[in-house]
C-alpha cells in the first residue's frame, strides 16, 4: 500500500504555519520584555539614594582614644559633631547650673521628649556623664563655635565660644550669653559598647 502524499495537504500546512508563528511571537515577546526591563532598570535604579548618602545615615565613633579633658570633631550628615570627654570639674560646673538661669530651658536632645529640661543629665550621655555629644553649630546663624581644640578660647563658661557674634556656651553646650536663642542640639546617638557610639 502506498503512502499518500501529504506535502500538499492544505490543512497540514496551516497547522505547521500556526505553530511556527506562535514560536516566533513568543520569542519576539520574550526579547521585547527583556529589552524593556533592561531599559527600565537604570531609570528605576537612579531613584535609589546615592551610596555616599547612605554611608552618612549613621556614623560610628570609637571613644577609647579620647582622654579626659579632650574633644574631637566628627562629621555626620555634613554637620560637625562635637564629642567631649569632660573632666570631673566640667561635669560639676554643668550640674550646678539651675535651669531657671538659662536662656533656653529646653534640653534640645533628639533622644528625649521635646519638653525635657536642660539639666546636665538631659544633655550628657545617659549613665556616662563625662561624655557630651552635640551638633557643633551655633544656634544663632550657624557658625562653628571654638573650644574643641586645645588653646582655643572657650568663653567665660569653659564650654564653647562663637566667634561670629559672641555667643557663649557652658560645658553642657547650653547657651549662656546670646545672641544665640537655643542650646546646641544633641543628635540621636547610642552607645554600642563602653567605648563606641553610633550617631544617627
């Protein structure tokens, strides 16, 4: 018995063309989807924060090398952070000040409620009174006060002196002589060990 010639059967040609067309359409659709995703990725990725911004979100500081009476300045989010290891005398002077005698009675501490009074306990590191961590910017017009480096004038209260307009801060960073209207701000920070802090 002879095999029938199916090469010219129109029904078989239509099925073969349809399956070939499906493969081509699926392949073209897949390439288009991959190409679209490849073009879209850079647009979406550029909306993410810059790596330098992410690195500034928090700053780790090792306090071990800072001896009593010394101070350092580190940068956090483009702002100078004053860290001082206060002496027992500086702590005693700061704790002896009455809140009623201050220009600004609020602690300005990001780690406490907004209405916390400006006692030394509310300004210094919790349970580590010798340590003071604050944003080193005068609250008058944003100058950087002196008093961090040895030999710099620290004002009449032994803390910091703003050379721009003469504001003076005590050893807890509280404004004692204007025109600065507020105490220097305390940034959010935590002790991660006895000698290390994370700011931010």
